[in-house]
C-alpha cells in the first residue's frame, strides 16, 4: 500500500464520502416543526442560540454582582447599627465626665489643652499625644463585554453566512473553486450516483408537485448531461403541518426568483464576532473609576472611598493571556475598633486606650496583574485577573476616640507623610469581569475586584481589605 | 421538501465528523434549525444556479454545526464501533461490493482522532485550504498541515492492513 499516492487516497475517500450507504430514514419533520414553532429548547448538547447566550451572560453578570451587593448591604446595615451604638455610648460618657470643653466629635479640633478638667488623671498627657500635629495642621474633615464577503464563485456552491454564531470564512478561490466545480459536476451527472441525484429522481430543487413558477428554470449549472434533469422550482399549497416551512420557503423563492441578475455568491453579512478586529498581540490602555469599599477585618464600612486610574496592558498567546499594570489613585475610607489599630506610632496617655478609628488614606497604587481571557476576540469577552499591588501611601487622616478612666474624647489627626510609606507587592489583587466592544470608542470594562492585604498598612498597621467595581474604557494601542 | 430532500446529504456529512449516528442526527437537526431560522439570509440572484448554491450553503451550515459539536466533544477521544443498523442495505451486486468498501473507508476516517478527522474531512473531502481550516478551527496553518499529515499516515497504515488489492482495484 505504500505505493499509494496521497492524491489516490484522497480521491478514494472522496468517493466513499459521497457514496457510502448511510441510513437516512431518521428524519423527523415533526420534531423539526415543533422546534421551529415553539422556538423550543435546544438539545442539551446542541449549539446555544444567541438569545440563550445573552440570557446566560446576564445570569453570570448577576451572579458576579450578587456577592458584592450582599457585602454592600451587610456593611451598610452593620454600619448603621454600629454608628447608632457608638453615638449612644460615646456621647453619654463624654457629656458626663468632660463637661465643658471636651466634645464627643470634634473636627479639626486642636489637641487637648490645659482646659481639660484637672480632675482627669494625667491631664497633661493627652496634650502631648495629639498635640504633636494638631493645632495648626488641621485639614478639613472629609468624612462626611460559502464564501468570503463579495467573493463571486461562479459554478460553485457558495457558502454564505450560515447561521447565527457560525463564522463566515473567507475563501480563496483557486483550489477550492476548482474542487467544488468538479464536485458539482459529479453531483449533476445522473450516472454518478450521489445520494441526492438518486433520491431526487431527476428533479432537484424545491419540488412539491404543482404550480411551476419557473418552468424554464430547467437545468443548471454545468450544462452537461442534464437532459433528464429539471430544476423545477415548484411550490404547492402545503399541508398545514408544513405551514411554517412553506412560508419560509415561499418567501425566499418568490423574492429570489423575481430578480434575474448575474450570478453572485450569496452575500455574507459581516459578523463582528467571527472577525475579531483585535490583533492577537497588542498593547492596550484604559481609564477607569470605581467606588471603593474598605474594611478592616470585615468590620463595618461607614463611608465609600474612590479609585481612579489608568491601566496599561499587553495581550499575547492569541489574546488569551495578558499582563497589566497602571497607576491608580486611591482614597480609602475605613472604620475600625480601637483594638486593631496599632498605637506604636501614637503615644497615648497613660491609662487610656483607643475606642474606635475612622480613617482616610490617600495613596498611589501600582498593580502588576496577569489576566486570562476566557473567550478572546468575542464581542463581549470575560476575563479574570490576579496579581499583586504596591501601595505608596501619601497622606493619612484619622479621627479616633480615646477613652481613659471613663471619659471618652475624640481627636482628629492628620498625617502628611513626607516620605510615602511604601508597601511593595503587599496587596493581592483578584478580579473578574467583562469587556464589551463599543466600536470606535473602545471597550467598556466592568470589573468587580477585591484587594487583600498581606501586611498592615498605615500608621495603625491595619489590614485594609478593599472591594469595588472598576468601570472604564480601554482601547487597543498598537 | 427541502428537509426530506437534503436530509440524506446532511446526515452523511455530519456522520463523517461526529462519533455516533445519534450525534449525527443531532447535528443535522441543529443545522436545519439554523437553516430555517436564517433562511432569509440565503440570497440567490440567479435561478439557474440556485441548487448548487443551496447545496453549498447547506454543506457549510452542517459542517459548522458539526464543528461546533466537535469542539464540545473534543475531549472525547474514544473510538466508537459503527453499529450495523446505521447502514443502508442494498442488494445489487457490484454496488453492494462497493458499498462494503465505502463503509470500511468511512469507518477508517471515523477511527481517526477527532483533531485529525476534522482536518482530513475539511481538507480532503470538503476541499478547504489550510488557511481556511486554520481560521475555522482557531488553529495555525502549520497545525492544520500537521494534523492532515498525521491523518494520512494513520489512514495509510490502516489501509495497509486492509486488503490492498481490493482497494487498488477501486482506484
């Protein structure tokens, strides 16, 4: 057998593929009609209809946002309770023991001075602690997703765009055209015995035994050996069960047959999904903004911070993988009970302790993420990212409550860091989302994220966890 | 009727790609659904060529449906024996002999690993070029050529095990 040429083998298998005796009586028009009329469910393993795809997308988006919404509700709910309890206890204690000058919540309040009640133990001590920065350094509180187009392929079956979701492949005309022409001649030859020829008993096309719309439409294409073949495109009144198909057929035939123009291949509608414009390897950039919910050890979130930034990325591996970096400007707002706040850098008066801290910190964030695209090139592509971030904290501001021997007071403290605190690669970034093409504008990017600290941040060395949804626009650069 | 008339063509195309007859039936069903739902997109301006264009269109839809199906089943590399009941039985001498041969050849194609089978079908039977196949399957042209080469090697080897004289007579 080694003397068999590839062309011989190919020819042998081509003949076999045309003439092999497969049973063809499994056709079930009733099932087809039912599926068409009901727009019935696709078979479990079958292709997914576009509507179904759309529904699934929304479903997954909904699932994606569900935890976020839950967390938001939880924090909001919890924040309300916590604030209420704080107000009730703090105010009472404060008013009881620090009658005159000490207030429960003071903004830009200077450090306690000698006006503190003399009865308070170590009355001078609070002055030494917050007063290190205080009186002059009072910043305002801010807490408040057949053929190539126009290819003409005379004498060959053309393949237009098929169905939704089926890519239309542009063809080269050379070998394929010759090949199909040869195949079509084979089909048309009565003696060649293809299944279609045999089954159609000399009549091809749409035939239902009655009104001949175009009797002269006799034969066709290659012109050879076609005397006993009539391409009689006839349409009769269909049975009621075939009504839907009849309508489809009549619509197509009546339209197409009124027009006699030169042969052109069926037009192909462009499917943007089939022809992704994105190059497999390219740089892209984008801008985004996001609300930022930060929490310390899953305590309540009392206010919402912000994140704005730019991202730069490079895709490779056929668009499936990408690396991303960028620069984000974060303003994180958080609340914590005093026990989690490190007081190493805040000298507290003797016999005093922190009750709670409301903090705001400003920082630059430089992420380095790996991104995986689940369906690169699609109109709406889904992705997940993971990586590490570096925080460069530039400014911190705290409002904390201090309690000592039954008296509670609240201090504001602003910390302008001359040298930004650096936390290199100390934050884990996790996110998942989608990018949707918006045309020339670029891509809409929606990306819920969570950032998990690997170390304590800021003066209080707090493990600030953040979550949010980045919403922005990205564009391919080159 | 379009459905009945071309059902044989469709299922024979699908059967060469997928593993079982039942899967071929499903692929054919899906392909017809797509055809009927997008029939308005089938535009022909020359009535004399409508049949050829229609057949080409049908072929393409079935092939695409089969590829879609294969993608989902690509992990299933199991080879299935072809049960006898899927064959049409004819008892007319010479053509019957040929039928047996054709059945064996199709069985050889279906015994190929899915990645080789799909490229062999697309290139050899359907006549697509390697760049076209690469684009359809999302693979490189080199992979397409490699898969075809391996498919041919598999078939050569399998054919060598068959009755070589019988096959040579057919060529």
